[in-house]
């Protein structure tokens, strides 16, 4: 049963069909789904954050992260949010509000990502539909190809390149998917090692 589910899920990724893969996410512990560890979400420019301070209605805000990765918050000023988790932003807002309370006790601050529209990637090359995509969640390289409608029959699946932006400049990451798509099967170890796409990545399929 598990082998059949893995086979169908890989085929779905290649063809751009996602409902079958939703079944994989619901699989019990010990299956392929359980071995995929998603990274903690980090805020991107373009994301919308919802900020609540307990019993402080004047401090409730919905903010959009600017292209430079910042947003402004009353009594605190400009906050650099890009690359941080919501918990880290909560701590920064709390620290900035300490001076506004006589006892230094800041009410509970909650920051949540209301709309992760800043999480984007692009796919170009020998795919059925090139473009920039906003998945609203982290995806693997296989899922990224499914957003592009899958690869065409002449694609070189052993020479896929992911161009990633880092603080030190552009990084080229090579990936091979031919064996997975050719065999129509995937084991837990292989699934765990499939590259995760990061915001700003460009996938090139030669």
C-alpha cells in the first residue's frame, strides 16, 4: 500500500496533480510523509503580518513587509522582519514596548503570518508552464515542477539547477530527478533528501 501511494504521489508531482499528495501528508508515522521535516517559516518581503497586543486595541495591526524586509510599528519604530520567524518578531516588539509600561511588563504580543504572499519561486526551461509561483507554503523541488505543469519529454532531469539568493551572492545548486521519475517509485531516504525550495529560488530545467 505504501509503495503504491509513493508511486502515485511521484506521478502526481510530475503531472501537476496535487490531491494525491495531500493523502501523503496525512500518512501515519513511518511513511515517506513522516520523514520530510519542513523548515520553520521565515518571513519574506511581501508577507502580511497580523500583530496583537493583549488588551491594547490601539496596537493591533496588519502590516505588509516592505521590499527592504522592514515594517513600521507604533512606539517601536522600524523593525527588520525578513528572514526572521514570527516568534523572533514577537520578542523584538515586546522589547521595544518595555519602556512604555511603568512596571516593564508588556502584555502578551502575538505575531502571525496572515498571508505568506512573499514566498515565491520561479521555474524556467523545459517545463509546460514557466513562470513565478506563490505556493503559500514550503514546497519540494518535485512540487515546484508540478506548479509549472511538469517537465516536457525532452527535459534533462539529471541537470536541473536551482539558483538561490544568499547573503554572499547567488548559489547554484544541482539536482537530479531522473531516477525518481523514471522508476516511478521513491523510498523514505530519497524523499527526505529531495531539495526544499526557498523563497526567491529560480529552478532551471535544461
